[in-house]
């Protein structure tokens, strides 16, 4: 296995970026979350649902998903990222792959639920001010693996999911 080492400052920037994203997502701030993508960004988050494209499309997809899935359910979801692997690309993009556990809690229920466990594949780019944005994000669910796709191809991201072209299971 080839060891990949990212500069520590880049690694820390990506962790902070992801934390900011997840606070917005878990707080139901879907427009703010969508702003962390490029204008033509692509986001595929759930098996069986098509990828959302553009910031406006991503925000609308998340609003629809949460209305459909959690209407009347007082669930609080928290996305926990770990095992971040960062690989700078040759064209200035940054490939980030990491594990995610989504922890769901409900009022009066002490035991949280893990739903689901995933591997996430990001293609990140810097904006004009040096901040990070997601060009493409593909969320691969462990419980329902999907065949390799061309997610990210339209946005210049990886074809067949992860940066190396292989699908992790």
C-alpha cells in the first residue's frame, strides 16, 4: 500500500471545513451547507436518489429529503467524520476520502442509533479567496453498496467514485 502524506496545514483546513459543513447540515441550514459547494457542484448522498447538481439544486434536494424522511420525527442527526485521507491532485484539486457515521437521537430515547455507516469521496477545490469548496461528493453507504458510477465526471471530479478509480467496500 502506498502511503499518502498531506501537508499538516491542509489536513487541518479540511477537517475544519468538514466541521463547518456538518454543523450547518446537522442544524438544518441546508442553504448554508450548499454554499460550501462550487456553483456547479455535485452531491450524491443516498442510494437510489439521483445526484443533486448546483448549489440551489443541492439545497432543494436536502430540504426535500428531510421533509420526506423525517416529517414529524423529532430526530437529531449528527455526522461524525473520521479516518480522513487527503491526496492533493495534479490539477490543483484535492481528493478527500473519509468514513462517516450518522448518529441519530430522539427526545426521551437514551440509546442513539447509527444510521448509516458510509465512505465519502470528495473532490475539493480552492475558491478565489483561498477557501475550500466541494466540487463533487459521493456518499457510499456500507449497507447498500452501489456499483461504480460516473459521479463527479460532469464537475471534473473522479469517475467511478474514489480518486484512484476503485470502489471501496
